[in-house]
């Protein structure tokens, strides 16, 4: 079973909805919210090693996980796969925009989850995933 964590900068309701939508497929993907599993405000340094142990991936808007050397080293060291959804503005996607972006890319996310970790992919509202 591959776990896909939704970062707290994305609504936990989206994670819950994706979990419901994914369950009947039988594709062996479990969708969870970092906020609901690790608590609101959990530091990246706390949850990255733990989801690495689970061979999980994360979907986030926080590109600083890649840009900040110490955090990039952390996700690479723990073999975490990361999908960065880069919003069109600094305020991030609105709720339904985020739903649309994730649903539009869901098949690609699942496909890339099967690849070797660590990995990092980034997309914008207008581009497909590109490997970082």
C-alpha cells in the first residue's frame, strides 16, 4: 500500500475526499492528511522522516521544502517522494482550484509514486509535472 500525504497547506478535507474516491479503485493507495496524522503545525523535520519510513509521498504547495537545503537533504535522506503544486500567486490556490489541480493530475501522481524515491516533481496550474 502506498501512502500519499496531503500537506497542511492543503485542506485536510481534500485528503478525506481523495481517500473516499480512491478506496473503491483497489489500486493500493491510501490518502492521509499530515495535519490529521501528525497534528497542526507539525514541523517538516518531524514528519518527513516518519513518512520516509512508510515509503510514502507528499503533495504540497511548499516549494521551500526543495529550496531550503536542510529540508531537501532531509527528504532525500529519508527517500520521500514530493509533488509540488506551485500556485499562480503567493496566497496559494483557493479551495476548489486546489481540488481541480489535484484531480487533474491524480493519474500522474499515482504513476510517479511507482518510481524510485527520493523524487521531486513540480507543476504549475498550466504545466505538467517536471522532475526537479
